[in-house]
């Protein structure tokens, strides 16, 4: 077992999550009745994008997921940076690590930027023109201004990260012991503190969202010092979380992709998920 799988397995077991792979693959450009193994969510130009083990999908006119572009690679880390520029990471369909890849046409085509074959970023965040990434292959936090050259930060076992949109020096990471906090841009982290969260997303200074291990969606207005439960994530075990803004939240779980426009109080199902636990 390599470092990536060892780190992911240890953290995922504690957080009651599974980063398992699946074997089915859709045809190029095809629609599928339901998604499986979701790793990331994003919204660009009003369009929903769903990063999965078998490519990036968007809702089609018939309500079924449609493959964006032709890539059916495993998209692990995924973030919408600005406009139609997306960053991602994961594994080619034939195996290995993709390092950091970029799309400037909303996921239709992708090109390699850096660390191909070396790193698999399981979590990506884009804040104030910089990329923050959790390198699961090597178990460390990395940062980059251009996506080509990287600064190595702290070594830790984490599942997700979130960066304060108003103060990028403040970085949070979900670990088996709770939420770890960095005040120096990820170079060092303080000891993790409860509660234990699985996923985090932070798009407004006073609206940090986190999903706890019981599936509760929580919100913090004080940078994670205290949390208030808003609701329970619909559809079973959570797979991904993205806050679009202070009130607009996207969540993927075992049974679907859900959207809330009232700060997580109520959700509408946007897509169906078929038995995924990735």
C-alpha cells in the first residue's frame, strides 16, 4: 500500500467515509441514469459540475448526467477557480497520478500543469489567486501561485481543506482528531480540535460550512471556533461539499446531489447517485 492509500484509508476509516474505486465506465459523451463515486462539486455560469470516478458530468436536458468533454479519468480533487477555469487532480483511467491539471473551457478539455505522475491532490481550494492543495500521495499541504511551482507545507493526514476567503493565511484541514488549524498558510498546523468533520467549504468570511461524522451540516461564523448545526445532509453518507456563497450550498451524498439556497436549511435534489460511497 502506498502513502496515498495508507493516508486516505486511515483518515477515511475514522471519518466513516470510503474512498473506494468502482469499475463501470460510461461511453464517451454519453449520458448515464445515475452517478457514482462523487469527489467534487462546482458551479460556473449557472451550470452544475460534478467530478466523479468516471469523469466530470453536468445535468443534461433530460435530467440525466451528461459527460463533459471526453475524459473518463478519476477526478479526485476538483475546484472551480474563476469563470471557466477549473483545476483538478486524480488518476488516468490506466492508473498513476495526474498531478495538477487545468481546464480553461469549463471541463471540456484538460492539460497537465505540474507534478504529473508524482502527486494526487485529494482536496483543492483556490483563494485570492493561489492554489491550496492536499497532496494525498505524500501526505502534505502544498501551495502555488501559478499551478506550476509549489511550496511544501505541513505534513499531515487529512481528508479535506478549506481556506479563509478573507485571510488566506488561515487554513483548516479535516483529520481523524478533528479540525486542524494553520495560521501561516499551511506551513504548520496546530493540534486538531473537535468536532470531527468530514468536508469543509468556505466561500464567505462568516459562513464556513462543515459536515460532521453523523452527516450533520454545520455552519461557523467565527472561523471554526464554534459550530451550529443547520440540518442533516439528505441522502445518506456525504461524499462532497461546496459552498457557492454564504447561502448557496451544494452537497453530494449516497443518493444524490443536492442544492440549498437558504444556507442549508432545505435542499432540492439536482441529480441521482447510484450506490456510490466514494
